[in-house]
């Protein structure tokens, strides 16, 4: 699974791709794996972030399989606590990162 990530100040973000070995999405859809990297500047303005909500990252990297634990009980892709989507998009807010691939059952 590839994870496209807009949270550019995360230690696992490399050119909008997640490099974590595993990711956890909470019941609130927040990425619980997010760790702030103070050496990376968060240059995204709110307007840019809102604009990117409609964007889908097209360059998927299929180098590693990343397991995504999912606690979003009402998501269509949640299969017994594991995300079954082919890939997910993680978008950025000022304070957190959240799964935008969520589809309600």
C-alpha cells in the first residue's frame, strides 16, 4: 500500500510519501503515526491545504508494503482493524494529519 502524505513536517514524509513501516489511523481519522520534525518547515497555508483536498497524488511508490491499522469503524476499507484500500491519502491540517480515503459504510 502506498501512502500519499501532505503533512510535510512529519519525520516519515519524504517528497509526499510516507516512509513509516506501519501507520495507525484513529477512530477520529487522525494519523496517529505522525511525528513532528522541527527541522522541516510547515509552509502550507490554510488556503493551499484546502485546495489540496481535491488533489490526489498520482505518483505512487510500490517499494514496500506498509500496513495500516485502522480504528475508523465506519470506514468501508476497515477489515477487522486493517485498511484494505490499495493506497491512502493523508491530508494536513495545522495541528494534525488525517486519512482522506475514508468512505463511510
